């Protein structure tokens, strides 16, 4: 009886000592990774109050939680989300990505928007790597790229754990290459992420610095007017299917000055060399995703009673 009591007291003393968290380490850890107090304490206890080890513990724990959640939600339809763009300072390379999620609520979440923007920045490394000035990039190739201490794929998995929804990197496009001046624009959101986005690439042997504003304006035009072809010749090669009004160069330029073709001619005169649109691409959030039919209230009741 006495021995058992001594053992219990000893165990309590050991547990108290082992569970003691250094307050300074706790404060520092939560400054570096603003997790809950209980999670931060657990990380420090597991890491013997070593902040660097605790950060690693939290990262691994978040990835494991995300992977577990991802396995549960992987079949859910991610028809909401954000289109994010990135353009380098010289406007020679640009990226556009669509990151999908399940609800508009998560699509507007700061963590989700920042993830989409960060992935777009990583994707700029692919600009100019294709024979085409504007090109689609394989999602798997971008997912394998580093984003901070982890890969893009791991960052998406962690986001699933934090946000509680299926998050999918749906598609990626780049614009850039030798002699290209690129522009990007997103609409229906904040900053560099929104509901609709576009990339445009211009080519000219003239002074490229004068074309940067035009490239941005043309990207805004593409978002608003949704052209499908650059020139009439391109439209004819496609069989002349669809409305000829979908030809970019024939559309009235959103900023005035005539048609897009006429504005390009004016730019050619200003730069002293021909200016032409080498390509463009436009993303609409959730484009092509089939949303499941929502059951009626009566059907939901019948399912619950079955």
C-alpha cells in the first residue's frame, strides 16, 4: 500500500517535470507558427523545448493531418476556388493557376488565396520552357516543385487539413520566352487572385519597355471580352466555326483607340517595329467542372428515414 502510494507520487512528479513548457520557447514558437496554445505546448513537449525541432514537429503533424483529411475528401467536387496570376518585374514571364476548393467561403479565405498566389509564383520557372509562347503546364510537374521547405503538393495537402475541404490544383499556364512581353490580369477577387484570369504575350523587335502597359491592358481585355482566336486567319484555319466576333484583333479595344488590331498597328508605329499578339489564354474558375445535382429537401428527408 505504502509502496503503491510512493510510486504514484513519483510518477506525478516525473509527469509534471516532463510536461513543463518553457514560456519563452512557447512565445517564440507561436510567433513563428501561430498554432493554438495546446498544439504549441504539445510540439514543445515532444521536442524538449527546442523551438526548431518543434517547428519541424508541427510541419510533419500538419502534413499528416492533411493527408488523412485528403483521403476522406478526395472524391468531393472542387468547383469553387481561385485563379491566381504572377508576372515577374521585367514582364518577361508570367504564370496563371487555378486552385479549386469546395465552397466560396474557403475560396475567399486568406490562407487559400495566399496558397494560390504562392503556387503561381513557383510556376514562373516554367515560362519559356515550351516551344509556344503561351502554353499549358502539366499539373504534376508543378506539384513536384519546391514551395518553401516542402513541395507544392505537400502545401496543398497541408491546406486540406487546415481548411477542411478538398483542394485541387486544376490547371497551370505560362507565358514568356525570348523577346516576349507578357501581361496578366484577374477579375472578381482581390490582389492577384480572382474568379477569371488571363495571360497575354506580345512579340516585337521594337522597344519592349513601351509594350508593358499594352500587354497588361490586353490581358484585361481578354478577361472581359473572352476572344477565342488572335487573327481572322487563325479563325479560318479552325474551320470558321463559331462567331467571327470572337477574333481578338477585330474586337473594339476595351480602352478605346479602335479595334485591337488598330491599336497594335499604332503600337508598331510607336516602337518602329511590328507588334503582334503571340498568344493568350483565359481561365474561368470552375470551368468544365460538373457540379453534382443537389437533392431536394424531400429527397434528403427520405434518405434520412430510409
